[in-house]
């Protein structure tokens, strides 16, 4: 069906092409106009894309050879080394030297073409002057831009797939912790979201391209750095952001097809900086000094409000007060005069200070547990240059990220080293080597981070930080994070990439590549004994045991590749062919070892060797392999009609022999209307229509799913005469015929460039369908006694669009530009075996992210409303009170319930929202004037609903140990506050008021000023006295402003948390100053 | 030419690499396939180990098994038992205990144990363990849900048995008994079985429990919605009596006693090592250094553990003359005025159940000893004593047990077998004095109480089950007293259909008004310590003013989760009342 439709679409397209072509040649061929503007003063001709200089009659026609010299510089006057200068129509050429100088022998009337990556090519004709100084403009427009694509590069103008790019400038000099932070919001349809680790030092974000692709969650993009695939997208953060020259994001199947088995959900291609094209050496140093503070912290109630709030919640729940009158009096006294009153008193036996119900301090624990501001720093140095036939680039960086925890410091450090060497051995053989090393380490208290965050809100304001005797509170985490031992990890990755490039004949290139990665990860975790001092000077044991564990793992990735490519242009670039065939094989292995012993002799020497408890050890070994053959064939006619075919035949060891191999084809086509002769809208330099369709396979599942396995476990929770026994458990069910997920994408695109490339826009509309998807295990009757195996059981469809609009202009010395992107993706389940339409799993027709919930009528104001309303005793059999939530009887059956939790009978629930982030957008603005530059990056989500439960949202939960009291929670129902937001607080059965419902649904849309920076580049005159070639200083801020309608205790980006919503390491607001020097 | 040789070599390498399909065969290197397993008796043992964690034992931050009775009328937990309150009106969508994972796991064993080579005796023993565990797993399901589908093999996603109907409960119980008989026939006796493993005596004990449960259930639920399809109560009671009698007459187990009637009972529960105690048939050992410990010592008897012994339990203890408090001349209401006197002249097990002033809490060797003065009314609700009767049974006084506790956790003890025997015989109407003397009277002797003598049992005017004989009443009383706070009470109430014991009532505690504690806690009485009109502590006064709302037409069995009804395509039917 789908294919038939597609074929029709293709035929229509081809038909349209032909008609246009005929029209073009018959009607407009004679009216071709050539627009040449000649500025005789500068001997400079600016030429736009469709002009053909060779057809133009030169005004001067003298054949006298002269030596032309000059300097090539960029718009701000910095000399440009390595600019290539060619005499048009000949093979004669040269490069500028390190200072931008060049010398070339030419004839009057010759046209010199100056080209440099990232700059607009400029052509200047030789006139009377022997000196031609040229300044090249940044090519911020699309026309000449070269885009890195799979196994090659392509002019952006010739792209037929859906590809977005991020340039170095968007990343450079931002005081971000890592690459992920830097690219958030930069590209349409690439969503970076903060995970449960929040803003922890070293935390990663989740990346997805074009929304949900697989219900199993394995839909992350494939990241390739200089040809080396990363193990997972998180490793992107091991790269020094300053090393990046360019990022391409390949989104549709046609663009990613050549990468095969792991590229089904998009590819992020990162290219790092390379050596310069001319002899000499260029040194760049940059740094920034960062001051970070927590972005958003909830505000706790003061102790008096808190005590009253908890007392009320307790009595509402039917039990006695939490705080007795005696304690209450102490709380009030301390709040009024903290200097002359102790913050707690000893207990009856005098060995401990009272905490919680017996304590009377007044502490905002969020304030206490986080630092107000923390300093960080980042340093980068790079050398790039060329000597004879060897080009090189070397860089090193150091980033030191202190965390914001007040007690028990936490820290992340990153070191990177990148070296790239290109050598031309002879005219048909060259090689390059790229070695990239990174080392990251984390050091923090061993105390469980999730639990620490969970407990901050569970420390009541009445608990003090420091007890009257000067000891830290034994009821807090402080003694544990300070003295309870440390956790250290260390991650070292070496990426080695060797390329041997043969060019036996012109246009034929054979590249043999060997990729090798070695990752070593080590951690050690020490839990120390912890004690504090009681009121009588007695020792209070907070943790009576100690232990130490260590873990080491090593994984290696080895991949030989062979790629043969051939390019041919015929008839003076009328017919352009290129083809690629290749072979790729991958082998990935890991092994790990873990050991632990209890009972250290001393906590001062935490080592397994110095512990005397029983040994506990475990190991893990695993491996997988893939193999693939691929090819690409592309053809274009005068850059007007473009077509490309890709195919890949892939195998993965994750599937059994019979299900292992699969073929995935794709096709894409483009039509650049503006290249047609008939096109006479001068304002529009490019108008290109694109179409692509392709299939890809995904094998991103666990290893060995088709092999039955019996788990062997150690240390049963049972003690015998010989310690804790080992035990085996039941094998899970397997799917012996599990095979590839098939992902097909249809993409339509339009690229426009107008007003002399000042305005450009690109729109992609896509449909991606995932078939034979690794859906979550289907539901079977509980009698099965185990989960169903992962199988190829579902199908999904994601539809969406991505739009980028850019504007760049300059008015004299004032340059400014803006780039706006917006995108959306919506995913629907097409197939999933859930015949009963159960709500708690996927079902056909479901939009991913649906939130089912009750509709809230309001809060009961009086007993009459309870008596007259729908019967809520079917939901909760206890007594309902005024101030409780009144739910709407949607199905009109007189009572409120959940039905049988199917779509056919959802009780009184309906779809009340959708949690998928929709309409994500980014806005980049920049302006510069005479060395001063200002830039802003705005980023946000246009539409998102979230239902957040838990104590941060509601304050009061089932019992007082899991409850919290924030200032926001004071707006609860009482007879004097009938217009309250929150229901009557009650410890027992508070869930009855907290069911998923419309009243407490959050609008999680937001707009955030991610970055604003102001820089100053010193003018040349000053630099010369300092002997520098460039000096820029800047001040920059991250997460500066946020606009959202979310409940006040949540940050819209960090609503998660390992232990519940909001219990997360906060993101940080950052202010930084820094500099960038080039010697 | 050289360049072409290079390229040809490259291509040749690729061709030779890519011909090797074995490169893509990757099998697990740290896991075993079932085909490589199931060879030796040790494989059987390793697999069965997993089931040893399913016994109810002390665990984590709690009062351990000593607060399991929070689900009954023996303890009044701060967190009131919602089943008794009758508030659980909603059938859960998922979960709800409808868990068949262990059934699958044990069936997997029984499908793979046929080709084992090794000691025949060991193989038999392990197979016996497997039958034992299958019986136990099914019995727990029967208690919760009643009628059940019976699955005796591992199912696949396309098995028809996934849609099995529920069999009447006694058919399921018959299969359980068949498994137990196989277990009894195969298991080694205690003296030759490995320590900390199930042995023959435990299978007999479980059989006596299950048969008594089913026998009394069918007897007392007869004619209700929870009745078995055919009432076979006599058969099960007979089997219960036989199984317990076998254990008694084989004489392998004896009650723990040093002759100290005021301490033996309490000391039984606070040992770290039960290896030498014949009464303790199966127990769980703890070892801090191995990382296996619990926190019971943090709560009991240091604080109230967020609960308290109820007046109803306290009142059921006889006076030392063997007579109930309603008629014994040894008892006067004056004794209620102090925690120090309420245990006077009472069954010595009472003073070993609840804290009295002067009780040792933490024995620091005479220096700074912690002695019980008052119940922990002033503590927070996690550790508050709700009734004034603070738990003492199970409380160790060893200071080293306060944080990580290594006190063992008793799983089966012989006393229960004795109680089963007496009850089964009494229900059958065949209980003789000799039967009493070899069962209940052994417990009475250890406790320092006069023997129960048929014919001279006095009728308690406040007897719990007025419609039943005095003998049955006294046997049930003895059971409640001996097994107090050991997690047996709920099962007993359910199988006796004893909702009249608590429906419409609230659990009470110590009569604090007018007591010697009144002055000390004057500020709390009223706002924090809720009391009833007679001055008794009334912890649920505000929470459930009208008492427990347990619905006898519904709450005897748990509901099957809605999702399971939907997934069964209609073959599963819901339990009565839900």
C-alpha cells in the first residue's frame, strides 16, 4: 500500500521535473541574464551563484604577466592563512602564508578566485595594480556551505536529505559544562532533555532526534566523531567543546542510511578542528572562569508554619498532634529569638538531641544543603599548523566543575587531548591519524546521591544543623556526607582513528580505516563508620559498619572499514556522478570485575586489602558484532536535478543466524528551481525542493536476547553455616526469532535562500514509521508467572516538522543576525497487541505521552456538596470532608472510579493532557559592532503537560516521613481559605486528593534565556603592540531568565529525580568571564 | 603498479574477513544455558536456594515479625490496618498479590530434575524441598484468593493454561497435600538434613498448619459465600491431627525450657543462635559481617515501634489460677491502674509480652542501664507506643543489637504443632485429656500455668466465641496467648470467621485516666493520647469513630486485580463481594 503510494508520488515528481525542464529549455533559455556588478575601485567582482564568468567578455584583454601580491584578511581585518588562490580557468594557484600574504604570477584580465572554508568565495580580476588586498566575508549564508554527510561532504545547496548543522561559533566560548549543553536548542527536531541526574557535575542529557522512535526506549541517535562512532550519545560530553569545528545532524533515512544498523534514529556527525593548510603554527588559548549558583530551589516553610501545618495534617488524618504544646512553645520562642534559645533539647535519657517532633530549630534545608555560589574554570589550548606535507592539530583542555553541595564536596573533572596528523606520502597515497583521549572523573561523598536529594525535603525545618554542643545534627545527612566515605570514579577513553587514503586514478578514492576505542572505567566506593556527639558528650553511632568496594571495567571497540568512492563530472559539470561502496565491521567487547569487603580495619585506609570481612566478587563479560556492506549512487544535472540512492546490507550478532541479515534501501531527490533559466526572481537565489524515502534497521537491543540463560547470583539474603549461598534463578522467556526493527522515513523539504543570502529558510516535514518494533513485553495473564519476552511486536508512526529561518545582515560596521528554529514530532502507536485496550500499557491508536486522569470539579466546600455529589466512596471508603477534591462523574454512573482501566471502561477518567514536549524552539541572536559582540540564545518548549505527584507538589503525603512543607503548600483549604489551591491537608489517605486530575495538571511549557554573552575583540593596533593575532574577552551568562507557568517549586527542565519528582540536583545559573587569545 | 597491489590486498582482506559468518555468532560468556545446567544434586540445591527468602522473617527498619500482628486485633498500629477498617473498597488494577512467579520458578525445577546424577538420597531430599515449596506457595495463594487455577508446569505465551479457570479451593488444597506427602516421603529428617534447610519435620508441620486452616475454614465458612464447594472439613481436621501427632509421637522436638517460668518464654525469641534449641524447627540466621542484619533491636523493646499491644490481647491472659479475669478472685480492676500491677497474678507470659516499669531495656552491665519507666507516648509516631502496652516480647536487652541486629528469626516452632494438634482434635470432638497433656499442657507447664483439664474448664462469661464450647474457646485462647505477636492471629481470625471479634469495635489500650501515668502525661491525654469515655486509651477514636468496618461478605478474601480479569478473557471470576 504505502510503497504503491510512494511510487506514485515519485512518478508525479519525475513528471513535474520533466515539465519544468522542458519549460525551462524552451521558453526561458534565451532570456538568461547575467548580473555582474563591477566595482572598479576595488577590482572586485562579486558574483552570485548562477553566473558563469567564462561567458562574460572581459573588458581588458592584454596578455602581460605581472606579479601580484597582497594580503587576504577576514572582515575584521585578521589575516587569513591558507586561503587558496586560483587563476580561474587554469590550474595555477597558491595559498596565503601564515600572515595572509600571497604572491602569484598572473596576466592582466585574469580572474583570481579566493576561496577559504567558511568564507564566501571571492573573485577579483587583475587590472593595473600589482597589489590586490582582499577581505573575505563569512559565509553565514547557505549557498557555499559545505556540509559533512555520511562518508563524505556535500555542498549544502546540493543536499537532498534532511540535515542541520551547528557551527563552531555556536559552541565556542560558552561557559557550558559540556557539548550537550552547548547544542541544546540549536537544531530543529533534536531534543536534549535533562534526566534524573539534573545538574549534577558530570551529568548527561538525553538526546532524541525527531521524537519517540521506539517504545523500548532505544531510540537515541548515533554519534560519530571524526569517523569514530561513540558507544552511546553520553560520550559526546567527553569531547572538548572548543575542539569542535562543525556538527551535522542527519535526520532522515536517506541521509543516515549509509551508517546502517545503528543510525535508524538519526546521526550526529561531529568534526573536530584540523591542521591549517599553510606552513606555520598557530596557537590559541582560551579560558573561562565560572560562577555557578542553584537555578531554582523550593522554599521551605518557617518552623512555626511548618509545625502548625503538620499538626493540622495529623489531626485531619485522625491522629494526635505531631508537635506537643511544649515543643510548639519552644518552636515559637526559637523563631522569635534564635540567639538566646537552643535549637533543640536533649531527650529524656539525655543521650541524644531531639529531632523532628521534639526539636524546635528553624532551618531552610535547601538553603543549608546547597552553596550559594561555586567557582569553576575551564582552559583550552590548541596548536594547529603545517610543516611541509604534514598538517597537524593538537589541543588540550581542562575543565574543573565543583558541585554546589554545601557539605561533602562533589567535583567533576575533564581532561581532553586531541591530536590530528595528516600526511601526504605521495601523490596517490596519504594517511591521517587522529587520536583523541579523554579522562573524566567524579569525586563525591559515597552517601547515595538520590537518597541525599530525597532527604533534603524530609528534613523538617524544626531540625537544626548544628546542635547546642556544636556537633552536626545526627538526624541529617551532614555527618554522612562529610565523614561517611567517598566515591571516586575515573573514566578514560582513547579513540584511535587511522585512515589510509589511496587515489590511484583521478576521482577514485579508496579509504581504508581502522577504528579502535578503549574505554576503562574504575570506581571505588567507601562507606565509613559515622558518629556524632550526643548532649552528654557521648558518642552516637550513626553508622556502625564500614565497607569498601571497587569496580573496574574495560571495553574495546574495533572496526575496520573500507570505502571506495568515485566522482565524475561530464560535459563541463552538466552531469555529475558520484558513487560510494563500502564495507564495515564492528566488534564490541566488555569485561568487568567487582569486589567488596566489609569491616575495614581503619577508615583512614579504605582498601579491600585492609578490610577483614568476607569477599564478595562478581564479574561480567559480553560482546557483540556487526557487519555491513553499503553503497551510494548520486547524480545531478547541473545542480538542478539531484537524485541519490543508498543501500545497506547489514548483520548483527544480536539476532540468530536466520534473522541476522537484512537489506535497507533509500532514495532521495532534489530540485533546485532557482537554477532554472526561467527563474527570474532575483531576490531568491535558491529554492530547492527535496524528497527522500528510506528504510533503516535498528538493532539497539540487549545482547543474546535469543539465547535462553539461567542467571547465577551470589549472596542470597539468607545465612547458612558457610555464609551466604549462591543461587540460580529461572530463565526468562525468550524470543528466538527476534530480528531487526525496521524504520522507514519519508521526508519532504524546501530550502530557500533569498535577498543575497541574507535570508535563508529550510523546512522539513516527515513521517517516520517503525515496524517490527521491539515493543515492551505484551501483557499476558499473570498465570504465566513471568514477563513476556521482548519481541518485534509493535509499530509506531511519528509525524512532524522542523523549520529554520535565518537572517544575517550588515550595515556598515554593524553586523547582526538571527536564527530561529521550531520543530515538532508526534508519535502514534499503529500496532501493539493489547486487544483489551488496557490503559497501563500501549495500545493501537494511542498518542505517546497521553495523560489519563480525572476531571476536577473543585474542592468540596461543605457537607452538602459531598452528600449531593457523585459517590466517591467507591474510590476511597473512608470519610470525605469539606476541602477534599471533588471529581467529576464523567460517565454519569453516580460514582467515581477507575472502571476496569481500559479505554472501553476507563471509569471517570479521560485524556487530560500530553507529556511529550512539543513545539520545541530555539532562537539565536547576535550582533557586532567594531569589535563588540553580543549574542543571545533562547530555548524552550512550546507545549507540554505534566502530572507531577509526590511531596514536592502536594506537601502532604500518606505519612509525615514522606511529606514536606514548602511555602507554596500553605495555600490549602480551610474554612477561612475556601478559595485555596490545595486540598485539606491530611496524612492518612491523602492520595484520594492527589489522583491524576485536571486541577493539578502542570503546564510545563517554558522559554529560557540559555545564554547571553558580551565580548570585545581588541583592534589590530593594540594587538600588534602585544604581539598577538587575536584577543577577545567576554562575559557570559547561562540560564539567565526563565518564563514558565509551572508550579513554583519545579524547574521546567528538572521535573524528574531518582527518588521522585523534583528530588533532583538543581541546574545552575552561571556567570562567566573569559578570554580567547591567538598568538 | 604498486598502488594497485595495495588496493588489491585491501580488497582481498575484506573478502576474507567477510566470509567468516562465525564472527557474528556471539553467545553469553557469563551466563549458563539451561541445557548446561541440571546435572548434579548441587545444581538442584543452588536453584532451590532462591525459595528460602520467601519465609516471613525480620527485615529492615521495623519490629520484624513481632509487629506482623498489626494486621489483627492483637496490635493497634499507628498506621491502621485498612483491611479491617473496610476502606479498601477498590479492586486494584494490578498487583494485589496475584503473583505467579514463584509457581513458575518451582514448576521449572520439577520439569528439569529428572536426569540428575549423584547421591540418590540428596536428589530425593531436594525434590522433597521442591514439593514443600510448591505446597507453601500455593497455600499462600489459597489463603489470599480461595479458589485458584492450578498450574503445574511452566507456561509459554501461547499456552492454553493461561486461561485456566479457578478450581474449588479444596481441590487445590488436595493438590497441596499431595505435594506435601511427597515432601514428607522424600525429605531427610532433621538430624541428617543440612542446617538451615527444610527437613521432613517442617513438611509435617506445614501439613498440620494447612490442614487445620482448611478444615476450620470449611467448617466455619460453611453456608457462606466463602464456603468450599464441598465441605471436607472433617477430612482436613483429621489430616491435621495426624500430621501433628506424627511429629509429637516421633519425639524429635521438645519445648525450650530451663524451668524459669518468668523468663524462658521471652528468652526463646531473642537468641542469636537457635542451633541448640530443638523447639525451633526452622529459623533465619543473621550475620552483620555478611551484611545480613535487621533493625528489630532498634525498636523492641526500646520504643513502641509505632504500635501497641491491645487491651483485648492483654485481657485474654488468664490469672495464675488458670481462670479468666472475669471470674478469677486474683483479679481486681484496681490492678489496671498501673502497668506494674496489670501483670500481677497473671499468666507469666503476659509480663514477658509487655513492658512493665523496671523491665530491663538495655543492659549496659549495670552502668547506665536503660530501664523501662513509661511507654514512649512522647516519641514520634514511627516509634510511639499507641496503647500504653509496649511490646517486650522479642526485645533484646543486648546493647550491641541496637543498630544492626543479629537476633535470629523463628520460622517454625514446635509449639504451634502442639496447638494445631489440640485444636484439630477439639474440632473433631475427639480431644482427650491425654491429647491435652501431650500438647497444650506442655506449653502451660513451661509457662508456669496450671494444666488444662477436661471437665473442669470454667466458662468465661466474656468468652470470645459465645456460640462455641468452652473447650474450643480455651484452646483458641491458649493459641492467641502462646503465639501472640508471631503473625498468626490474622490467619486464625479469618479461618474461624471471627469478624464478630472486631467489627464495629475499636482497639483499646491501657486505662490511662486514673492510672499512675496520668500525671506524667497530663498534657498529652486528650489532644495526643486519645481516650474513651472510660479512660482507656483509644487510638482510633477519631480515625474510625464507628469501629472496624470489615465487610464479612467481602473482606475474607482479596480481590483478583481488574487487569487479570480482563486479560483472562472472562475465565477468571471475581471473589464474592468485590
